C-alpha cells in the first residue's frame, strides 16, 4: 500500500461491510491477479470465462449487502417469534443438556466444525478417534458387532436398513418389508417412499400379527415403541429368522443403557438417532443417526466406517475403511448414496458418552425412568389408565376424547407440548431435562388445571421400575478406558484439545478441495445456530410456535429460487445426495402423473460424481452412461444418440454444471434441449454452484431440478464430513410434487413422500446460509462467484508451467476449480498424485481432491475466501514439490526412498535418533519459511490402506493392543 498524507477517506466507506471479510483478495490483489491473467477488470475477465449464452445479466433479488450487526439483529427478532415450549412430544427427539464443555469446544469451535471429511487420515486422527468412540458407543449399546460413523437421520437409516436387507435377501421373489405400526410415523413414511421407488412392497401392521411367509425379506420394529411400549420381540426374531427374513430394530440409546439391547435378543440391524446424547433438537436437525449390524454385513453397511490400520512405521493409525463400498467407486452398484453424513454431531454424541461414561449414562437413564414411573403413578392417582405395563421414558395415558381437549388447553397454558397419539390417547415423553417441577406441572395439566394434593417425593417414594426382568440390561458397555478417563472437565477439555491438535482444518490453512468448496464459515453465520430459539425447538412442535423459522424458510426459499432461477424450493433434503434422490423422485412423480411411468432411463455422464448413479438407482431409474469427449465435455453426439435410442423411456439426465472437470460447457443449452425433445427432464447437480451464483442460473439453462449443497456454496461448515443441507429448486411443472411430511405438512399438491425424518431437514443450520446471503446481498454474492473463478484461474496460470491443467473452457480459462494432471510425472519419476497429496501436509496444506473426476490427478478449488497470500503460498508449495519430483526424474533422488514417497513426516520421524533417509530432516519438515513459523505436524506417518481393510476393527481396540505399540 502506498502511504499517503490523507487523514480521512474521501468517500464514506462502509467499514462494517462483510464482503471484504468474506472475499480473500483485496481489490488491489484482485487487480494484480487479473494482470497476471492478462485482464484489466473483473468484468472483462468474467466475460471471457463464462459463455455469453449462459450468462445471467440481472442482479439477484436477495437485497443489498448488510452488516453483521444488522443481520444478526433482525434475525434475532425473527427468532423471537419461535416459542420454546417444554417438549413432551418424543417421537425420536428429546430435550438434552449439551455439556457446556462440548458446546463451546466442539460445536462452537471452528477447529472441529471447519474440518473436511477425513480422507487424508494422517491429518485427521483426532476426529477419526472421536468417530471410533462413537462407533464403539453404538456397538456396545446396541449389542451388535459393527457400526458406521453416522447416517443422516433415523428415518433414512431405517430406509438404508431396508435396502441392506433387500440387498442380501436369499431369493429374488422376496419383496415384502413389514413395518410395525408402532414405529415413529416419520420413519414409516420415509421407508415407504424409499420402498415404492424400488418396487418393494411395504406392509404396516401390528408386529404381533406379522406373517413371515416366503415373500418377506425383512421387518422393522421400534423398541421402545413410538407410544413408549417395551415389548419382548425375542419370539418374533426367531420366527423371522426361521422364515429367512432379517429384523431391523429402531431404538433409543438412552433406553438401551437400562434395557436389554436388540443385538442380544435377535436383531440383525439396529438403527436410531443419537440426538439425545447432547445434541440440540434444532427443529429437526442436524443430528447423527446410527446404524449397527452384524459383521457378516460389513460390505453392505452404508455410510463411513472408521477402522484401525497402521502407518508405515507400524504405529496404530485410524482411517476410513472399506471405501470400495462407497458410491465413489461402486457408483450404480453402491450400497447407498450417502456421502456427506453427520460427523460433527457424531463427535458430539460420542463425546457425551466419553464425558458421562457408562455409570453417568445409566444415572441419566435411571433418572429419566424414575421420573416417568413417578409421572405415571401420579396419573394413576388421578384416575387415568396407563396403557402399557412396560415402558422407559414415554407414558401413554388414556384420557378419553372429552378429557383430551381440556388437557391440551391446560398444557398450552403451561407452555407445554404433548402428543395426541390418537383421539383420547396422549403420550408424555420425558428426557434428561425433565425436572420434578415439570412432573408436578404435568399432573396439574391432567387435573383440570388444578394443583394435585400429593407431592413428587411422596409418589416417587412408592414407585419401582416399570419394565420387568426380561427387559433388564445385564451386559456391561463402554468398558474401554476412553469412557472412564475424562469425567472431570479439566481432563475432558484436554482430551478434546489433544484430538483437535491432530486435525488440519480451515483454522490452519486452505483446504483446496475440488468439488467441495471449503470457503469461509464466518462466525456471524454460525452464531444463531446455538440460539435457543433455533436450537431448542422440537421438529413437530405446532407450527404456530415456529413462526420465526417459517419466515426464515420463506425468505431462504425465495432467495434460493432466485439464485437458481426456479419456481419452487424444498428445504427437506439434508445432504446433496438426498437432494439428488428427492429431485429424481419428483421427476418420476411428474412422469407418472402424465401416464409416463415407464420413463425410467436416466442418462449420466461418465465423469459424474458417484452419488449421481447411486441416487438414480435408489429413485428407481436405470442408468445409461454418456461418454465424455477428449476435452472433458459431454460427448453431445453420444448424448443425442442415447437420448434417441431411449426416447420412449427417457426419464432424466443428470448433469453437473459447471462440469466436474471445472469447465463451463458452452453447449449446455443444446444438451438440455435434446433431453426435453426426447421427453426427459434435466437434473442439474448443483455442487458446483459456487461458480454460478449471480453469474448464471440453472433454471435459465434448461434444467428442471437442481440441488444446492448449502455446506459447499452457502457456507455451512463441513463439520469433518457433515452436517450439510441439500435443498432442491424445481421448475414450475415440478412444484406440485415437492416432498411432504406425515406430521407437519409441507410440499406440493401432489407431493412425493418424505425423504428426511424432519419436515425441513436439518433446520437449525439453515440460519448459516440465510445470514450469508443477507450479509453479501445480490451483488456481493455475484462478486464472490467472480473472485472464486479468478482465484482458480490464477492458481491454474501460476502452476501451468509445472503441471498441465487438464481441461479448459473458452479462452483457455477454467471455472472455479482446475485439474492438475500429475499422471505425466508418474511415468518419469514414479511419483503419484497421492505422494503429492501427502507431501503437501509437510508444507502445511490439506491435499486437493485426489483422483476425482480423473484418476491420478489433483483437483484444486481455492474458493473466493482465500487471500492472494495464501494462494501464493500454495503455489510455492506445489512448485517446490515439482522440483522435488524433478530431482527424482534427474536421478538425483532415489525412486522409492525420497521425500515424496516417505511423506508425510511426523515430529517423531524427524527427531528420531536414527535418520537413514537420503534427504535432510530440514527438507523433510521445514520445506518453506512459512512452515518454520506455523508448523502443522501430521500425527502419524503414511497410513496403510490395504492392511486396514484386511484387519477391520471398527470399535475401540482393547487396551492390550496399545501396549504393543
Ligand atoms: C459433494 C458432491 C455431491 C454429494 O453431496 P453430499 O452433500 O456430500 O451428499 C454430489 N455431486 C457432486 C458433484 C459433489 O461435489
């Protein structure tokens, strides 16, 4: 900066503008980068990158930019229109005390919430350990052998369970899935929607009447039931198994601290929600669903599994195991389409178990149960009949149709929400937060709003457990030392910080992941998430109590519709993969409504993300692959040929824009027109919207549906692999089919069934995207896009002399990301993309996306939030690495024993008394000046993948295994 003599700015400067906080490069830096690319203005540059035919020339209607103080002020006002009543609704969502040490140091801590999915295990050992704790907790509490590290919600976990049972059924003639009518209604509805797309027949009924004939491949039960009943299903499991069917049980981890776990009485799969382990209800999410099963199904298990492997020195190291099951590899044959899951929330739930330990959890569960039985005994004194003999936390009371109205009115007066199960029947679900005062108030509510003439202490003195010996849990759980060491807050704090220190996140440096948009997650955007007005609402609270949410949804839907150029939006899908599935179901429903049910062919380009084909199959489509030409674009001739060939049955095209190759394909409108001509609808994968917001709109390009990954483009943090949100926008003809919900009505007039357990998915993280949009305003959003494209082209330009840039669009420019082709160096030096990724850790970077969409390459997406200084540092690292490769090519470095092949280097490596490597310790650990100032140490050396899959351990290993290391 030139220092002048000016003492005051000549023009009023919006000093509190958020835009220059969000956008990394200053105006002067942007000019320098533009100059390096040969352009004199951002506008001229964008005109050169973005084909005129796809350009959006308007301004988004999302309003003017506003300051942090203004936006948070008005949002607070909106939030105040949410009324936080005491919730006794249950149905899978409960009040919980988030331990404050976890709230502040995990949930509100960017070192945890800005991390990426732990694909680079060496710099992710902290959250991998936290997830292993979570898996161990699930395995122990459910009594099963193997568990994953989270699914999206209980409803979809149950649907995944059905898919597993279907996938492993003995005979192709089995296509009936039985569901107990006492499952949560949202679970039943999500499973039914999933089933109908796959042609599976669902029969909902009383489990006592289940008929297991040879058409049935599985059954779903709830334990305890949605009305609180604890039923002995041992006999049912035996009958099912004899008949060749599998049994899934949806359950509740707190109940399983006291009750015999389903894994011990015959369940093959146990699913549920871990929300009540310290994660706020958040009006529906996010929280982590769990999924546990038997070892024999490990290759069919959906979601990520954390397993134990070792590094090159033999040190134990964690990693994501069995990745070959996932859609990235298996595509249309994948076991599930789930990609982004609920890592942050799994970490929280696991930490809750670590903090309380088994004794603490039992104490909490016993307190809840004691309150429930006391409540029930009081109801009995008042003359009410308690329906079930055996229950845990939910009391079902028969009040009669007449009594019901008075009770509900009294409850409302006390700001309490009860659940009417059916006319004349009310359930009251208690939780960790229930107090003796709550119990007394509930008695008042059920006593014509008059105080009762007995006290809590009096009633509680005479009660006993309300489940008998058959149901009592006798097996120990959480015996691993991790669940016994950290019960003081000091120990807990240090444990969480020890794990945190092993993980690279955005607090350390850029995470230049192509396709994943790891941009700024501003603090102002995060703050509202833990406001009680957003965090403490039950998803099925009466909508009058959620007027603040309603307004936020409304505005957000309008803004997202404007951004995408669509007529309607559904906020229900809670990940991109779920948006794909939802959008495709909407397309199917549209075809069905026009008597075109046979339109089930889905064209998908070769280069598509793995979730695309996996989602298409889930939605009942058959996948036809379209070729990619040598420039990385869709082969339009091949597309036309396949569209013609399948014209009679063409249902949809799934296309990512800009392409997964990071290019604005100029022929996109021609492509969408071909599909429409042949009767299909166009699904646009919006994962790359960070290249489009304010510059081009899917709706204008001929797309009919598009999902938005709000955890990419709209600033929801990645959370180490979730949460996320994947709302869809749709063109007008598809609006009637947007998804509904069985409890809270949403969606269109001919709505498809729900695709998430909650009506607005993970509602409590929507304020993040809302705040981002309001802070930036229409023009700010477009500027962010333009700078994202500028940053990517700057990196491409600076690196092109060192690594070929694989694909380019018009004028030799890329979109918001670029693919660096490292395949050439492999033949000359033996160095692979993976070696570069690992070596980048020594330089203080997270690797770019590895081998997607092209094997053996690196895809770099810098985002607009990275400053020029950070980009230059990355460029310096990549050039430094290229020189290290050149030394191998010249024969100066050994082909195997070199600084790349042996990367990353840990502190233990470089401080070891023995050093037998043909390069110096300094070269290994301090390749740049920056690393001397801010060194990030990988916690383990290169992790062995094959060993881990061969020796899968998915629970905390026994303590002896540490003794040997
Ligand atoms: C991230 C991504 C997805 C999947 O989104 P999730 O939110 O992880 O389910 C789909 N397609 C593309 C191109 C992506 O980059």
